[in-house]
């Protein structure tokens, strides 16, 4: 899964939270759910297709956290990126999808905008002691990042 967003949002011994933008697609969510439910290592405790999230639990006495993480990543890799998974020996070769992974790009842009908003807001507050022009400049930068964030989230903005 090199160069991709890791589906594991958080992990503590006995529990793994999985969240990925592609899991909001019904077909990918159902594929991932089927793979996770078939696993002997982890159990699906909660699932939410609206946000593309699973809460998985496992017995840390039976499975090490590293093994659980690697098994979950392997199971989800095939569900999230089926064109890269090796086909069964009797199955025909998979057909590549026509659409690019736009949710991943939107996620990265939105994450950069949120980080930029936090940094520029901190700089805006720090610039209060420096001068009005510096303060106004960082404030303008904050507004620019906020507009990027609102553009990415425009569908959810007025729900």
C-alpha cells in the first residue's frame, strides 16, 4: 500500500479503527466488510458506510498488534484497490476502472487546507504583537485556506 492513504486511522492493542474515503462507496464498503467478517484474526464491532469506517476488535493475547495491523491492511488493500489484487487462478483478468481515485485527491487537498488554516490562524494570533500588516497578511492566508476547505466540503456545507 505504498504511496496510498493508510486505511488504519488508529490502533491500540485489541482495537483498530479503519477509515478511508473509498469505503464510502457501497461496493467497496461491502467488499471490505465481507473480507473483514471472513477473517479469523479480527471481528467487526461497528461499521458506518456513511463515513467509510469500521471499528475492529481482536484478542491481543492471540494476535500481536503488528500482525493484526498487517492482516487488516492486506484484507483492505484488495477491497480498496481490486485492480491491483491478484485474480484467482480460474478468474478472468480484472478490467481497470474508468474513474480516477478522486476521493483520495479531495482528502489530501482538504487535509492540507485544514493544516494551513491551523498554521495561519496561529501565525495571525502571533502577529498581533508584530504589526497590523503582518496580522492582516496571515489573516488573508487563513481566509484563502478556509475557502479551499469550503470548496472541497461544499456538498456537506448546507446539509
